[in-house]
C-alpha cells in the first residue's frame, strides 16, 4: 500500500517490531499466565506457606516454551484440530467460572449497584486516568486476534475465513469477557487490596478461593493453566508463520536461513518455530532482573503489535487508496476510510497507555514502566538494521497481484510508482525488482 521507497523501510521496521511482539506475547502467555498459575496451584496446596523464586518461575516458563516448540514442530498436521480443542477448553473454563462463582458466593453476592457503579482506585493516578489505564487489560486480552492472519496461507478460502476469524475472536472476547466481569464483580471480596496482594500470587486464585474453597480452587486453577498452555502453543505457531512471511521477503536478519520450509515435519517453517521460541526464552530472562523489566516485556506485546497493525493501515489511507483492492469483507468507500482513521487513533492511544507507570505519576526505579526503553531499542534497532545493512539489498515486499483483477485507476497508480508488470505462469503479475 505504501510507495516503493517507503515500503523498503517500513517492512523491515514492521518485521522487527511484529516478530518480537508475538514473542513477547508468548512470554506473557507462558510466564505471566501459565508459569505463575501453575505455581499458584502448589502455593494453594501448601496454604500460602511457600513462595516460588524468580529462578523457579523462569524454569517453569522455559520448560513450557520448549514443550510448545516441540509440539508445534511434530503436531503440525493436526494443529487445526488441536485449535478446535483449545477453543472448546476455553469455553469449558468460562462456563465453569460463570456457574461456580455465583453458587459458591451465594451468601455474599453484591448488588447491581455495586457491580455497575462502584469504583475503586488502588493507584495514585486520578480516578479518570486510572479508568483509561484499565483499558490495557482488555487490549492485551484481545491482542492475538490477528493470529489467524499469520495462518492465512495454510487456510482454505482465506479471504473469507480470516476476516470471520478476526470478527469471531474479538466478538467472543467482548461478549464472554463482559459476562465474566459481571460475575467476578458480583462475587469478589470487597477488600480489593487483599485480592490484588493475594498470598497465592494470583488475584484470580484468591477470587476462586474466597468463593469456593481450597480444593475447587486448585481444580479451576489447574484448568486455567492448561488453557494458558494451549494458548501459548497457538501464539508460537502464529509467531513462527509471521516471522517466516517476513523472512520470505528478506525483511528479517538471517532471512535466508529462516525462510526454509521443512517437508519432513509437515511443510512448516520449522526454523522460525524454534527461532521464535529461542527469542521468547531470551526475552524471558528479563524476569530475573526485576518485576519492572518483566512488565516491560509484556507491554511490548501491546505497543509493538499496535505499531505493526497501524503501519499498513496508515500506508493504505495515505498512499495506497488508489491501489487498494477490497476483499469480500469491505465496509464500502463511505465507511472504510473513517473506520481506518478511527483504528489508527485507538492503536496510537494503546501505545500511549502502555508507556505509563501503572502505579502512579511518581514511580520509583522498581515501579517504573520501562516499556519505552524496550520499545525504543526494538524500533531504533529496526531502523538501524535497515540503514546500516538492509537498504543495500532489500528491494521491498514481494507483491503478487493479477493485473486482470485491478481497475484501470489501480493499474495507473501502480505504473506511476515504477513497479514492473511481469508474466508468471501465464498471468500478468505486479512485482518489484525481483519479480514475484
């Protein structure tokens, strides 16, 4: 969608931003979710009299990443069916929570007024801005809705299946997340500080414990960490496909190594599977430094993803409108561009939110949000990578569009930018300097 000169800079930048963002999502799924939830079951079993060390947390995390890499490598042929199982398990967990919590807390459920109007501010930020910062949780929760995009080359009827997947993912997160928030607000201990500072290390474990007791909490938290483990597999698979797509275009370092496909393991990008797992393991080492460093890695998933999503949208509405070819899901010329600008505003807002210290406006070195440091290193490194090396050989993203599918205006816009029209297997294709 961008001009040829701009796209040569943008794709390496988006590649170097998008790949670490998905790796950091795998970190968040395996470290902040699976590892801590897994260990919380042990803490609950010991009645809160044991606390895992940072090294133990990282050890569980590293084992989870290795398991994900192995499973993603050897089970590729049934990965589609496994995703169906993963979705089903999520719904089982949601249903169990929605049913069990109100029953367990039947003698102390809160009123509708408490659920929908009560506000609590456990930070030193003004209440209004604290409300805005609370958006980070749902922004992160729906942050992997684009996973099906990275799997599109392995999907049937991708032009329709991928948009349906994105809409279904976002809509189901919104609907069931809203219901879960109502249930949790109706059953939570009103002493929110005790919930947030639970001796079990997980507020959700404390919510289960207060309503259902020890054994039921262990059962539900076990189901929860199993679901998180499954989610980590999905994220690693998506990350590997995204990294492979960028490597195919030559937009990542060592692209010639990572672009190779393994036929032995089911025609998958095996090298990017293990490359992404290795990157996730390296990023996870930050947890050994300090909790603030680990939090910056998780915020990277928001900031870097938002930049990676926003860049092609911005390029389309600024430079690529004449070249844009609508797919089966299209809001029409009247609504498409306004929706695109709205998306850009929201994505920019999400990046801004992810940079703020959560606790208040006067953070200490221990409570500072170092996301700006991590992201600046990633974004600055991407630009340095292009201007120092990639600009010497990178010719831009590979474009393969059949010219007979383009309007006359689109063909004129493409010719004005100097892109070549070449014939590939009997069809005219639009390509860059290297063809298609």
